[in-house]
C-alpha cells in the first residue's frame, strides 16, 4: 500500500464517520421533535381539564 492510498483511506474513513454522525443527529432530532409534540399534547389536555374544573367551581359559587 502506498502513502497516497493510506491517505485516501483515512480521508474516506473520516468522511464516513461524519456521515454516520449526521445520521445519528438527524434521528435524535426526530425523537426530540416527537417528544416536544407529546409535551404539547399533554399540556393542552391539562389546560382543557383545568378549564373544566374551573367551570364546575364557578357553577358551585
């Protein structure tokens, strides 16, 4: 193996590592986006339940 081939393999390995890292980051970003959506849904449910409770309490007064 020549020096040029070794350098080429090292560069190729670095590029593949960067591509793999970007792939992992994209997957993590998707998971975090799903978590954010779930948090928004849960928050909206809590708000609607609180409004129901407030309306029931107002009726009792």
